[in-house]
């Protein structure tokens, strides 16, 4: 045990002290923060100031009806089309909305002239405004009172409530699957990034022949276990640092953006003050997401996440270690990597289709029970509620699977690390399993 | 110290050790000799418990070999290797701790060895910055740092210049003085005769001979003598057989075998009457000659 601890320490310290680790630790959160903040920033930057739209209305339907909205300023003109067009070509920031004489039932021939291409949002905005205006006119013509119509208009919004365990929880399919998805992605990334590091570490020890010295001091199993645990600790450290640092960076940078505008009080205020009902709807939706988040069983999710995170990593880590010991250099690893990556990638692809659609179906069930796919699949199912016995079975099998792969890897490792200059195939590997110690 | 009893080991395709038995006396330097691929490294790996024997057993100080003995051994593999990215000092500390030394003990011992090996200014450097010879020194220190009772050195002098080879040689002798038993595996014979007390010769997975160096050499004596002198040597006695004879400017050089277990004095007396003798010396075969003779014999057989 003491020796495993020494190995863990060495694996941990040499990696954590590397320049690349330190750089990645600091660059990682910046990248992550950038991923969150840059789009927001770009969105605020890209609106390029006011746009004047000159309206030449020959139909007379829209006189004084188009109100300035946001960056769109309307300016009515009365002159022949040709002169108006000519003027617009001389002015960069204005465009000409030409409305010919219209048939209300079939409004055709509305044109927008501008020097530059009109942005899609401007076009959509204009279309919406004209459409609603024409509708108003039609209502007026057919004698329907707009106020009556507004009363009839209804908004339906279903609040999904989870009745399990007797108490009501408001749920939200998007949020639940989102939570599981994030967990699954993290597990997937972790297994790959740090699994490969284990493999590299083993290959490195093998190529610089230190392994023979170490193996004459400790058992191969201890060396492998120490390596797997040490690298896991490195990974956890990096993840924790990333999370903390990203959080800090995001908080710092977004303190200027109003992030609390989704709180209940804010929403009612928004509802009262905002004329635009769409905005309020959005805020309400956000509020629902927040309350669904609140109602997720966070301790269970977090606990399971940690369990599957470590379980999955250990299971695959042992296999990666075994691959490393079986080959002489990294280029030879391909043929052995495939069978390891397939279940991982498969569970991810299947996850997006089958499991998300039917989290309690047979495919989801089996994939979340079999150890090779369970870390990712179970994380995706968990937020939807998984029967206790399934969870217990899945966890027990994962532990067994882990012990199994470590045993398997230990056998391969023991023979492989001292085997040089020999291309290994699967038949050879299976023989190693039954070599006498 | 170590009794190897009837040890066999086979890998998938070939037999690496075929019923090998011998004994390694305590506080001695033991030469494990054999051509490349004879099975030396396999035997060493069994002793260091990296692999297990198929049959047979090994006794360490009378006890059957078990994992606890590992900490009482030090092993310098033929294929040297250290963690390239680790500092010299850290590396030694790590390897010493893996051998069960406490941190304080290890640090103190590393200090004294670093001085002995003239590596003081390199302690803080990464292994990859060291020359090959210096890396070897570091590895030698790592092997003996925990003061093992049994030290196994596989080709310890390869890669050293003569000065450093001597430095290592002196350390090996000193370690024996302090009571360590040293197994010294090599296929180079020059160093064997000056260092080893006992040897075992392995060829083609089998032990072909073992015992104290002196006894072995004596047993390969053929009662042959080297004679040098002035004049013309003409031996016409049925008691002697001239194996080789050269003449040069009135001086001669000859190798003579004395037959029928006669005393060398008989030959001397015979020659004194006829030529002037400058040198007379028994020709004892070197380990190298014995090695080559034994190995090629087996090949021809």
C-alpha cells in the first residue's frame, strides 16, 4: 500500500509540475470563459448603429403607422420613386422601403432598396411590421374588433410535474437531459484524455527501460494501480482548477451583464413593464428551467457522477495501461485502441438518439447495466429517475467490471512490460493471460 | 546466500533455463557467465521475482524466495533506464523509497553516494541532461543505495570509460568488504578474473560449470608450461610433448606439455643441460579460454 502511495505521488507530482499542465490549467478556463462570453460580446458588438428607412408609401395604408423600433428609424417621403432611389444610393446608412399601390388581399410589389445588403433581421422585422399592419387593416375592413381578437388569443404552457416518490416536482425534459448530458460529456472526456495519458506513461516507462528497475522493487499490479490513481488525481486537480477558475473568470466578466434578470421578482416586473410579451415569455421559460434545476436530485446526481466518473475511468484506465504495456511505441496502439473506443463512442451516439428519447427502454436499460457503457449511459438516464435496483446493479457490475479489467490488464501488463521488439497481436495477448506468474 | 535448485523456465517458444542449479556463497563476488541469450537475464529475473520459475526453487539465506526478500536485493539491469524528466536527486529518492528506505535515511545516503561518485553538481539536473556514463552512475547508486545484501549487476561496466569503470570496480570491492554478496553477470571475461571469487557458466539454457575461479582454472590445467630461453631447444623425450615452438634470433619460445603426471622439475632438469632458460611458467587457462572452449565444445557436440 505504501509503495502504491509512493507511485501515486510520483505520477502526480511529475505531471502537475510540468509546464504544459500549468499552462493548460490557466489557459483552459480562459478558453472556456471565452466560449461563453465571446458570443455574447459579439452579439452586442455586431449591431451596427441606427438604420434609417425612408418610406415611400404610394398605397397610403401605412401613413404614420410604422413606428421607430430599436435601431430602425422610419422617415416618410413623398417624391417620385426615381429621385428617392437616387438619393438612397448616395447615402450609405439609409434604405428605401417602397410600397406601391396595394391590394390588401394580395399585397405584392413591396421593395426595399439599399446600397448594401440588408440584414436578415432588418428584413424580418420589416416584414413582421408590415404584416401585422396589413392584418389590422383587414380586421378593420371586415369589422372585427381587434380588442375582441386579442381576448380570444390564448397562451398555453404545460408545466410538467414529476409525481414520483409522492412529492410533486416540477420537471423539464430539456433540463433533465441537459444535466445528464453534461455529466456524460465530462466522463467521456476524462476517460479519453487521461486514459491515453496512462497509456503514454506505460509506454514511456517501457521505452526508457526504467520499468525493469521499478518492477524489481514493486509488483506490476502496484505500479499500474499507482499510475492509474496518480493520473486520476492529476485529472481531478485539473478539472477542479478549471471549474474554479472558469467560475471566477465568468463571474468577474459577467458581473457587468445583468445575470439576475431571471429571478421571480424581476420577471413580474418585466411582465408589468414590458410591452413586448415575447421577452416576458422567455424570462418565464428561464424561470421554469431554474426551478427544474432546483428540483433535480442534486446530491444523488453528484454522487452518482463521481462514482461513474471514477468507475468508468478506472475501468478504462486499466485497459489503456494494458495497451501501453503490450506495445513498443504509440504508433502500434491503433489496433488495440479501437475495441476500447467503440463502446465509449457507441454509448455516446446511442445516448443522443435512443436513450434521450426513451430513457426507460430496453436499450437504455442494458447499456446502463453493462460496465463498458454504463458510466455514460447511466448518467444520461439518471436525471429521469432510475429504479434503485437498477442503479445498484449497474454500480455493482461496474465495480466487478473494474476488478475484472484490472486483473486482465495486470496479466497483460506483467508480461508486456518486459517484452520488447515484438509486434503483439490478440492471440499473443490472450496467451499472456494464462502465463504462470 | 543463494541456492538455486533445479530451476527451469520456458517461454512460449523456447526453453530459457533447463534445470539449472548452483549455489552462491555469502560475501563473495559471483560471476554469472554465458554467451548472449544463454539464459542469464532469465535467471536474474527469477531471482529478482520479476518472473517466476516454472519448476525448481531458490533459497535466499535458507528461506524460500518470497516478496519480502526483494527489499534486500539491488538490481542493475542490463538495459539501463531512468525517468528522463526527473531530477537526479528526486529520482534516487523515489527509487530508494520504493525499496523501503525512509525519506531521511535515503536523503543522507544519497548525499554520501553523490559525493563518492562525483555527481555533486548534477543533483538538480534532469536525467536527460546527463551523459550516458553519468546516467549509469546514477543508476548504480540507485541499485546499491538501500545497502542490499544481494546485489545483482548485469553488465555493470558497459558504457563506462576506463576511469569510471575503475571507480565502479572499487565500489564493488568495497561493497563486498562491507558484507554484500554480488552477482555479476557478464559475457566479458577480462573483469571476471580480477573480481570474481566464484563463477557459474551458463550456455544454451544449461549450467555447464560452476565453482571457485581457482578450482575451475586448476581443473582445466593440462600440465602445460611455457618456456623461454637462449639456444636451440630440441626435446626428444617421450615424457614431454611440444605443443608450440618458435625461434627468433637464437632465442626460443615454446609451450610444452608434461606427460604421465611428471613433475615440472623433470622438464627443467632436462632442459638445463641443453639450453639457457630465461622463463619457465605454468600455463593456466584463463577463464576466457575456458569459456570459449566450453561454449564451442557444446556447439560442436
